[in-house]
């Protein structure tokens, strides 16, 4: 029991070190800030530098806040081995050799500083996912504003420690990670004092909405005391917008110029118009979330007059009683409150009253006059 108690105390201390926001460049990302939207280029450049530039420009036009690359070579991410262990199964890349797949998908390193220049000119953040220590050093030389950690590298503790040592803010996807594995990875960055955000992720391509379990998002944020977001591989924008309603402050989606383009990732990526529609949906959701408030908006104040109230529904002569037939609860709201109906029924009119007159107490005879 003592060991369990110590673990809880350590978790509490770690959570106290958590932050509601992280800083990426000159942007605050997290609670109370606009959702930070990342366009993941991945392999969608098709090994054409000009197409990579077009993707960055299109992402800017579609409303992205950042573009993310991936920094590896086939030899830094896997082995050039031809046996069953290195053959892909159970995914859209079924039957491919890992080394061949990554040879098709990787972004040439010599492009990446040039792509960052393009992004800088456009006012977009550009950073990348490093997959080995040499990639971390390369990206540090590029002066990226942050590092992204892929779900598949969540358990590479040495790589996490290398990234933590840079002092840069980190966004880490948590696909396939158990709660314990996420906790171990978070601990690496807590000990280094790293600004950290976590992304809920389902590492399937594409992912099914029923597998997303978005209710995990607020739990992720609360458990680890960090901004939480979504790395989304589902088709369409509904899941991303729903995640924002549950508190996601970062949304990452794969971005392509056209899903018709050949390539390992294009089939589950968003096209520019779709991405823009997602961004617009997220911005509307942000406005709609607002704060906890029971105050009337200006538009509601205008509409308030059309609520129900008590009106005279038939012509009434002085001295005649009010009944449920000649007094009704109707729109608009210029008459007496509907709660007063029981007090009025059976009382007598103080004067002749025309149909359509809003009820008021001066139309009701005094008790002495009714006798």
C-alpha cells in the first residue's frame, strides 16, 4: 500500500507541473486559445519538391496554423531485410516491405529547410516528427519551433529523452499506447520540464469513427495536466469538430492536393476544400462553446417580447367574469405573466375590454367592486 501511495503522490506532483498551454513560436496553444490546426503533409508530395510547396501554400489558404513533415530515411526507421517480419499486413499497405514503403513515403531531408522557408514566408509554423536521434539534430539545426512524436515512437524512451533535451515544446500522439505507457512517456518530459501536449489517436488508416472514443480527450487532459487534442485519421471532419466540443485544443489531419494522387497516404487525407470546411466548422464550434452563461444575448433580448403572456381572447363587458375562454396564454409577451392565470379566472372585468388587449391588473375589478 505504501508503494501505491508513493506512486499516487508522484503522479500528483507531476500533474501539478502540468500546463494548460504550451508556446509554439509566438502562439499559445491550449485552454482558452483558438484550436491549433495542423496539416500533415506526410508522403503526399509524391517525391516532387514543387508539389510539397503547393501543399504548404494550399494548407495556408485552407486555414491551417501549421504544416508538419516527417523526418526519416528508410534506413533510419527500419532495416532493409526481406523476410516476413518486415512485411506489412493488416493495413492498406498490405504486402509491402517496410523498407520499400518508407522509401516511397519519406520526405527528402534536403527539402526540409527550404520548405520551412516557404512556411515562414506564409506565416505558418512548420515542424516535423523525428524518428531517430540524427533527425532530432537535423531539425534542431533548422530551428523548428516544436517537435512532434508519432504514436509508433511513444515507446522509444531513448528517442523521447533526446527530444526532451532540446527544450522545445512537444506534441505527442498516443495511439496504441496503454495508460501506463503514456504515463512512462509523459514522465520523460516532466523530468525535463518540457512543455507537452498529448493527442488522442487511433493508429488505423483510415480510422473508424466508432473506434475513436473521444470521451478519452478530457480524461487525457485531466490525468496528465496537459493540453489535449486529436490526431485524426477518420474520413471527413465530423470527428474533428466533435473533438473540439469535448475540449480538443489541437487538431491534426493528413492533407493532400487530391486523393486521386498515387501514394501511401493520399487515400485517407483531406483535400484543400474539405480541410477548409473542417477549419470553418471548428471555428464555428469554438464560438458556439463560449462560456457557462445564462445571460441573454442581444438577439435573445429582441426575441424575448415574443414569449407567451396573457391576452384577452374575446370581447368582454364590464362586470363580466374572466374565463379560460376569454383569457388565453398566447404570443407575444406584452401581457401579464402566465403564472397569473389562476388569480384572474373568476374575477370580473373593471371595464369593457376589446379582444387582443394585453391583460393587466388595472383591467381586473377590485374585490370590493366585484361584490
